[in-house]
């Protein structure tokens, strides 16, 4: 009897001293999991020894509750946290190799946290901690066009939802230069983040909205290059906005393959990465639907912006008494052309005498006003507004300092005249120019009506008297007899 006891003691002493060499090992780095996919929480005994006869317990450190329990050769999950039900698995063949890694299926954002892998034999126990970070890839961003504002800026809005953790949203122009968002909004509903950012752009071109979080990036592009507005005159406004979804799944497999570099392990990671791509590509088809809806909605959004300007349309009638003697103003005051002959007109003091200009009959000293002038086929023209008292005699600078706010075409180029000449680069020859003035905001803006693109704005001006519409055909002489026409028929 004594002998047996001694032997038992000896045997257990031997096992104990052997057990001390064993260690439960988890990953050194956090484990990144993608919402909706499966993830392996690595945990094993080193050196490798079968844990089939041991107790393996996985629990949440923060919740102190069981995530998975294996004991007495069986999974015993009666006390398992409800939300993990049916989603946890220990691979029994792996247990023989000392591998107690837990497979967690269809990961949720709420799975994020610290887990303990606790392994216990009759004589020994140890544990390791696994830090699980969950990432949820949201829906592809959707860009909507909110129309133009008073300064001629095009308002774009980009929305994307369903991200975790909070992603970054970035606007990029066609050169890849980041644009700063005008407004930003972030909402958190249950455990996902949704974002809404706006930006104001002043030039046409491609604008990208990029949303990214760690290894994932979704990007949408709006192409505002051409034909944002067509058929302006007919009230059917056709927009051709190409919305192209560019999805770049920047999945860095290496990051997923953290500590364990074993080949089979990497194979699993690769599979999950491939799955990831599938998830993203399936969202493309969803996106097509959204794009169609978007195009639909733009038909409403765009005319809103246009009609916003046009609600301020005033009836401009050119005042022949202010016209340069060589100009012919039509009877209705809606057209002016260069008359290639000398007329006998009085050289009244209201007239321009060198500059081929004419003013509107009515001036404005409050609110907003807007008018459109057809410049089609005319090669030299000036348009804008003039202060009532500004000098009309001799050489005029046509600068704001002199009481003129204009854009012009001359020498085959387009110009604004601020404190110095500002060359304007326009993609197409404008056929019609819209002039918008907000007296209180001290703003004068010019638009190419057909493409509804912004040409130039004078901001923060000082108006302290009435402003009159100004139409001009150059200085001294104009070889081109095409009239400039005030447009009212839209
Ligand atoms: C954007 O528009 C321009 C001009 O309309 C066109 O040449 C270009 O192919 C378009 N790009 C995309 C991505 O649609
Ligand atoms: C442990 O088992 C999991 C499956 O449960 C497997 O993915 C992983 O590669 C195994 N780890 C080792 C070190 O064999």
C-alpha cells in the first residue's frame, strides 16, 4: 500500500514537473475579424501535447462569461453567452495536437473584445489572452448632387453607412488632391457608423469619395466633366453624370495572417480574403440599383439649383440713352449690335463715348437679380454690372475699383477684371452667360448657362449704390456685327 502511494506521488510529481514546461500561447497581436465572416482565435499548448483529456474554456474577459467550454471530452455549452450560440467550434482533431483554437463563425461587431483561452489538466493550468478587433465594411459610398449655390459652387454629398469602427472619408479631385469637406456628420446606430460629408467644387472634373477603414476601402467617383446640363432651353434637363464605382478591396492578407505563419493557416486566411472580395463584388450589383435611383433623383435636384438662380431673373431692357453712339439698340431694348456707320446721336453725358457699352434701364440696390445674355458667335464682348455713378467716358478700366464687375471675351480669350486681369480657362465657348448678383452678399457671379458651370465670382465687394446690368462690345470698334441678346425665353 505504502509502495503504491509512493509510486502515485512519484508519478504525479513527475507529471507536475513536466507540466511546468507547458505553456498556453495566444497571438501576440490583435486578431482582426471582418463582420459576417469567420475567424479563428488562435490558442495552443507549447510544446505540443494533446489537450483532449483537458478542460478548454474560452471566455470573454470583459463579460466574464463562457464563450465555449470543452470538458470531459465534450463541448458543454449550456452556460454559453447567448449571442455566441451555435457560432463557436473547437476542432477535435486539432485538440490532439495541442491546438485549442476557437473558430467563431459569422462574426458580429459585438464580438470585439478580449478573450481568454484557459486550459486545465488535473495537475496544471495556464491561459492566454486573445484580443479580437472586428471591422465591418460599410456600403459603397453614394454621391448625390445638391446643386449650385450662390457663389457658383457645386454641392456634392457623399454618404456611406454600415462601418465599424468609424471610417475616414476623403474627397479627392481628379489629380488625387484631397479636398476638405464642407460639412461632416457621423451617426452611430447600434454598432455601425454612417457618414455624410459635403464638399463644394468650383471646377468640373472627376471627384472621388473614398471611405476607408484599416484594410478596406470603398470608393465612388462622380464625373462632372461634361454635359451636366443639356437641353437647357427645353425644360427637360438631361443629365449625364457618370457615376462609376471603383471598389478597391485593399485587403492586406499579411495583416490577417498575424502570428501563425503555417501554410495551412495562411490558406484559410487567403480563403477568407477571397470571400471578402465576393462580399464586396456582390455589393456592386446593389450599387447599380442605387446608381439608377441616384440618376433619377438628380433629375429633380439639378433643375432646383438652376431654377434657384432663375427665380431672381429681372427684365433687363437696355437703355439706348446710355449706349455708345456706334451701338444700335433694338426697339424693345433686348439686343445690341455694333452699327458699322456713324449715327447722329446726341453725345449725352450718360453715354459711353469710347467704350462700346450700354446699361440696363433699371438698377438694383437690394436683394438678388439675375439675367442671361446670348453671346453666341460674337467674338468680343463684355458683360456684368456697373455702379450708377461709375465713369463712362474715355478709357475705362472696367475694374471693381472703377465700379464695374465684368467678364469678357477678347483676343480669343476669356477674362475677368479684378484688381488685375484674370485669364479664365473655359472648356467650351459659352453661348449664353448668366449674371447673378446678390446685393446683400456683395457677390457677382457668372455662369455658362448651357453647361451650368461657374465661370467667375467677385465676392466681398462693396456696393453702396444702384447696380445696372452692363453689356458691351469692346472698345472703339468691333468687326463682328452679331448682336448680344438679352434672353428671357426660358
Ligand atoms: C468622364 O468624362 C469624360 C468627358 O466627358 C470622359 O472622357 C471620361 O471617359 C469619363 N470618365 C469616366 C470614368 O466615365
Ligand atoms: C489550429 O486549428 C485551427 C482550426 O481550428 C487551424 O486553423 C490552425 O491553423 C491550427 N493551428 C495550428 C498551430 O496548427
